[in-house]
DNA sequence: CATGAATGAGCTTTCATTCAT
DNA sequence: AATGAATGAAAGCTCATTCAT
C-alpha cells in the first residue's frame, strides 16, 4: 500500500511506466522474481537501469505494481463478462470459463500470479492483497445470490465455497502453466469444474 | 532428480542429515527460500556451514530433499488413512479431512509446500515432482474406482477432477497458512469441500 | 582556481547564483558535502537540477565558490573591524572577538569551513586557498607590526604564531559547532585566548 | 560505540584485522574517506572484499575502529612521555613536542584524524569521541595542576585553554600535512607554541 | 535561460560455496 | 567427517551530470 503513489503521476507523460511493467511481466514470468535482475527488466524495457527507479520504489514495488494493475484489468473484465448473465449457476460457469480463458491468453501474467505473487510468503504476508480478495468475493457474491434465490443450499458456507471454487480453477491453470501440453480444453475444464460445484451446491430436488 | 543420491547413504550413520532437513523446514517456512541463508540453517541444525555441503549438493538440493522426504511421509500416512475406507465417496471425504489435518499439524511443511516449492518456476519447471503426482493420483484413483463401481458419473474426467479437488483443498490451506484466525474448522471445511465434489460427481438419482 | 570564471558574469543578471550558494550553505552545513545531493540544493534554491550547472561547473565548484565568496565577505568585515584599532595587542583581541562572533552569527558557514572544506584532502590539496592565507596573514601582520613597535618579542616566529593563534580560535569554534551547549561566552573565550598570546608574546618587562 | 565488538574476538587468531586497519590508514589518507573504495582497502590489505566484512560492520566502522585503536596508542604514548616530567610548564612543552613529533612520524594517521575524522560532520556528530576528549583532558589536567601549585593563574579557564592549546598545535600540524615543505622544525614550533601558553598563563611576577 | 527526465557508471554489501586444517 | 574463515561474483540502488525540449 502506498507504493508508487507519488511517482505514478509520471505515467501521464510517458509510456515508460507501462514499458517497464510489461518488461517485468516477461522477465519475472521467465526467470521468477528472485532470479530476475533489475538490469534485465531495464534492458527489456529499453530504458536505463536508473530509469526504473524513477517509476518504482524498488524491485518489490515493480512486482506489486504489476500485480495491482493487471489484477485491476482482470477484475474489470470479469465484471463485464458476468454482466450479461443472471442465473447464479450460469454465472459460476461463466466465471470459470472467463478465468481460465483469461489466464490462457495471458500466460505470463498467470505464471507470475501463480508462482511469484500469490505463493511468495514475502509478498503474501506483507502485502494485503485487496484486489485478490475482491476477485474471490465475486464468487461468494454469486453463491450468496443463489442462496437467496433458493437455488443453492443454505448450509453452504460461501467463505469456504469461494476458496474451493477458486482453488479448483487455480490448480487447473497451474497445471497448464507448468505442463507443455494440455489434455483438456479450457472450455471443457471450465464446464466440468463449475458443474461439480453447481451440482454440489444445488438444493436437493426432493427437498425442494 | 538425481539429487542427494550418492550422499543419502550417509543418513544411516548420522542424524545430521535429518537435523539439517528439520532446521531447513523451520527456516524456509519462516523466511522463505530466497531469504533464508545457508548459514542460518547450519546454525539452526547446530552444524558448521560447510557440513551442509557434505549432505546436500547445494541450497536447492536442501529444499528438494526436504520436499521428497516429507512428501514420502505424507503419502504413507494418506495411504494408511484410506486403507480402512471402502466407499469412494467416503474415501474422498477421508482424503480431504486427512489432507487438511495433516497440513494443520505441520504448518511449517504446509507453508513450504505452498509458498516455496511450488513458487519458483525454477523448481516447478526443472524438477519433475513425482511425489506430488503420486499424491494427486490417489484422488483420481478414487474417482476412477467410483466410476467403475457406478457411483460417479462416467463423463467426469478424473484428470480434471483430481486437480480441482486438490486445488480446492489447497486454496483452503493457503488461506489458513496466511491468515492468523480460522473461521472454519478443518473438519467442517473438509466436509463441505468433499460434499461439493461428491454431490457434483454422483450419478444422477433418476438416471440411475 | 579557475572555477566559475566564465560563468560568474551571470551573477549580474540573476539572483540564481546567490540563491544556489545560499541553498548550498544550508544543505552542506546540515548534511556534509558528500552526503548532500545536488538535487537537494536545487530544491532548496527553488531551481531545477540542471540550472545548477548553468552557474557552476560541478558539485565541487559549488563548494569552492561558496567558500570564496563567503571568505571574501569575512575578510572585508575583519579589515573593517580592525580599522579603528591601533594597538597590536588590542588588535589581536579584536581579531579574536570578531572571528568568534562572526562564526557564531554564521553557524552554517562556520560548519562548512570547519568540517567540509578543510575536511577533504581532495579540496585542501588541490585548491590553493588564497583567501584563507590572506586571513591568516592579517594575524601575522599584526604580530609583525607589534614586533616593529617593540611590543612583541622579536624571537616570535609570526608564521608559527599566526597558525597557533588561528588554531586556538578555530578549535574553540569547532567545539561550539559540535556541542549543543556553550559553557563560555564568545567574549570570554576571545578575551582568554588573546590574553594567552598577548602575554605570551609581550616583551619581558625587565628586559624592556 | 559498540562497533566491531562481536567481531573483534577474531583478532586473536589472525592479523587480518590489523592488515585491514593498516591498509585503510594508507587508502583513507591518500584519497579521503568518501573517495576510498572498500575494494581498494581489500586489495591493499591483500584480502578479499568480503573478508573486510568479517572484521568490520561496514565502511564507517573501519574508520571508527582505525581511529579508536590508533588514538588508544597515542594516548598511551602521551601518558608515557609525560610520566617523567613533573613541572606543569615543562609538561606542556613536552606535550607539544610529543604531539607534533607523533604526528610527524605518522603522517597518514595525522591526515586521517585531521581531515577525515575530526572534521567530518558525519562522524563528529554521530560518534561520541571519547578518546579525543581524554586526549584534550590531559592538557586541562596539566593546567589545573599548575593552578593548584600556584604556577598558573587561577582565572584561566582550563576548558578554554585546553582547546586553545590543542587547536594551536593542531593547526600547526594541519599546515605540515598539507604543505610539502616545512619552514620550522617540530621542536621549534613546539617550543614556541608552548611558550605562548606558558607565559600567557603564568602568575604575574609582581603579583606573586 | 531554464527545465527535469533520463542516463549509466560505480559502489557497498551479501552470501553460497570452497578448502586448508 | 567436520569445521568456519575466506572468497569473490553478483546485484540493487544512487546520484552527478547531460541534453532535448
């Protein structure tokens, strides 16, 4: 919190901020945060090493900023994608599909989120990850909505279910990131995973 | 792969190997792999810095060995826990409960597996994680068994379901590792998560 | 030597030169030469970083120019202060009083002269400090005058005495610069120190 | 304060600590603290760069340690030199002679004390220079002794006189450090300077 | 004249690894 | 087998200086 705030005004007059973020995306994804050198990012961004520090406080700040910005985009896109859907079950399936598609289209970002930021104790412990919680809460929102509409069972804990659902998707994407060949299409995986949860949460037919 | 093979014989004559692994467990869990110093591990294990290199090839090898050994234990315990259960649905619930309980009882190990070992693309890409795949395959084994017994639907892809199920549990444990207070008990979370999947995979009553 | 010569004409058309010198005075006094940043001076002077280089060749030149100009002022004031005094002994006491008073009134300048300019072998060796020698020579001038008038002993080496006298005053002012509380007033210290030297240099009464 | 305390035990088994101090003496004297590189000191000491940090906390600590140790030696030698003298006036002359001789024989140390440590605001403000105060207090001790014996006037403030005397000697040595040729011998300068102060402080003959 | 974004050389410090004892 | 002092490559970051605007 508070990272890059003073310096972010500079974004307006220059694309360097963006160039650096995008360079960092590539470099971090390829080598991992700790094995990436600031000078590599600088070279990839076509700026001098020192220029990095005009736009970011330090190496950590590059990663945090990268995450904040990209996660902001992802949140926006997800909200847009869900706008046209009303049925909670359909929303969950849409979420799954959008999530996996998005990560598939942004392999590098997916990798960074997976292995560098979400996993790193350094960042996870020190950095209160609001954007990520907002993302998870989209899921619990859908579930609560479904419960109110009488579609999903009332005994489901949305706080558990949101994590379970996200985790299921996440593990799937981790698999894809790390394995060169995909056995299943994004659509099939999204459909299967959301189906587990939808069926698993539906009000029992006989009870209804 | 190939790590510590020559040197692992030394285990027999000495507890230093074990002392180092256990020291590393504590240190890596607390500080993270890249922020842990070999000398810290040495101090925690009560050996000289150089001694580490009599038992491990390098710092990476400590982490890999740690993971291999601990994962071996986990696999053994899981097999044992499942031995007494026969019903596939019950097995899944047992798996979930055992998984979360185990991680709860080994917070440090849980943290390392979560944030350190999976973290780095370095490790995930270079190191073929057999033990982890064996662990995942326990899940798909149960699912396939359920399908053969006609309990679970045939259209379920075990390769997707195993990851989804593991991911759901994993995200739950990540939450617990990183958050100081737990809102849900291990048992409740295990029950809910397995219930989603069981219900989600069951053969439809009317179809049956 | 040769610093700022071409650029010093600019003084006439602008107060920026003066603003920068005065800003540097504050900044160097507070942080020391090596720990002061050119950008800090620029900010304090309310000019852009680059503007500094329109008026000074480089960071060193700021310090040298500052010293030259301020030392010029000090020389002028000292000559003025001594104009009304004729007796060599009284002149020495006046010198001491004026010296300590001046430094007391210009703490920042005093500090820079003390700790920054004299400090660095870099400056002391490379920069022939004419103004400083002129200042010292005021003292030896008084002593020689006293010797010619038969007031001070002929065996006194003016070259040694000037340094001794200046050093005595200088150490006193160093003490004041570095210690937060003053035990002795400027006047008392000036009187005591000049008394040592006057008594110490006077022609022996019986010999006279 | 507290510098190098933990690490100083290592001195016992190795001359590296001493080698580094002596290398730093040369390098700092030649280039000044801020213009000296740690790697230069390492090279001059014939150790690896990293070895420096086994014996010193950081670059600052090298300078402080150097000063503490050398100043300790100087204090010892001065106490020894004064042991055989009883008359306060003779003691002052002895002090002056010993001081100038010592600095003459240790030009490099003299230069560092003069221009790096005593003058540097960084060190003078942050570092309570006990050894230096002990040194000054040798002078005031002699003066007080002389006052009690009725040799020096009671109105002399020892706190002023010690600084004046030290300052006089110090300025003399600064001159020698910075100027290539010496016009006056150490002995002559010592004699003249101490004579000023002795005569200046003596009880007036007629008053006595 | 004035600006301030950009540069990149250069420095301190760290720490995995080695090897003489 | 065990030690731990020594190594030295490597990297993050700073800041005096420049130059296009």
